[in-house]
């Protein structure tokens, strides 16, 4: 345990130094929600009548389209953090020329992979708090009082995404290029799980796929709890789906990563990065 703790502490320290070395990261956090969400705000206003967006309300249960978008934006920030810190951390180590030396350290490779994510989850949480403050001022965004209940749905959902992140990291080891793989997985999952629109608007085929993605229920349950929109299924059923998916995805993701990493070492692929 001491060895694992030392790895997490060292990787946390390195990531923190790199993050604060570029203060523009913090500054952009204040402007990102305004840049990305303002066009949707005015577009929604153009469709509203008497303060109500009838078509949107038919799919979600109320007219709070900005709350819908802002919660999607916040959760998507965590999802992006998962993929970019697991997959892209390997790309960074390739670029820095330390991947092979790090991978020769007598430490579990999954520990090496996941230790890079800890600081960035802390940074993302801080950025989301800033996003809430900015959106509260700019758009009048309000949350219900059930924040801790929403966190109870969010945490196992994000842990499940880490399982997918490990599988993505395995692909990066083989392909030696992180950007297209991460962009593709992140974009497809976000699009099909209803990050910025109600999944009910999709055709039956795409809706079937969306309902098979655990991330769909993370978005849906968070919106149901925080802004009182109507969930796809009862919340207790969605929680069971999220928790079951967490165990399955973590097991499958770690299994894939371990197998691929061993194969890469046996073939000497790591030395060619």
C-alpha cells in the first residue's frame, strides 16, 4: 500500500505542477461555459413561448432547457477528463520520452495509469464549481437541494467510465496515437448518451443503443434529481444499472488493458513509441 500511495502522491504532484504552470487553464474555465452555452441559451429563447418550450417539455417534463444543457456540460467535463487522462497520459509519456522507463518500474501498470487521473478529477471538480457560479450569474441556473443524491449516482457512473478509459488506453498503446481514438470514443459516447439533447428524440434504433450505454443513465438521473425532469426509468432502477455497469466495465477494461500491455511488452512495442 505504501508503494501505491507513493505513486499516487508523485503523479499528483507532477500533474499539479504542470497544470499550474499554465494559468490560462484557470482563466479559460471562467469563459468556457459562456462561450459554449450562450448560443444555446439564445436559440432556446427563440423557440420559447411565454417562457415555455413546449416541444422540449414534452420530452423532458419541464422547460428548463438551460439546466438540461448545463448539467450535461458538467458531466461531460468529467467524462472527457476520464478519457483524456487515461489515454492521453500515455501519449504525454511517449512525447516526454519516459513511457518505457516508467513502465519498467516495479509498480502495477493499472496503478500507474489511474494515478495520473486523481489530480485532474480534483481540478475538474473545482472547474465545475466555477462553472456553476458563472452559469448562476449568467443564466440564472439553479439546482435542487438533492446534490448529494446526484453525487451518489455520478460517482459509480464515472468509475464505470474509467473502465472504458482503460480500454481506450490499451488502444493507444497499440495505435501509438491518442487524439483520434479519444476524440472518437468521447464524441460517440457523448452523442449517443444524450449529453446535450433528450435521447427520446432519436429514432428507435439509436434509442436502443442509447439505452444500452450506462452513461445515458448518469445524465438522465442527474437531471431528474437536480432539475426535476422526468427520468427514463425509476431512479432506483437507473442506480442498479449504473452500479452493475461500473463493476462490468471496470473488470472488462482492466482485463483488456492488462492483456494488451503484456502483449506490447512481449513484442517490444513500447520501445518503438
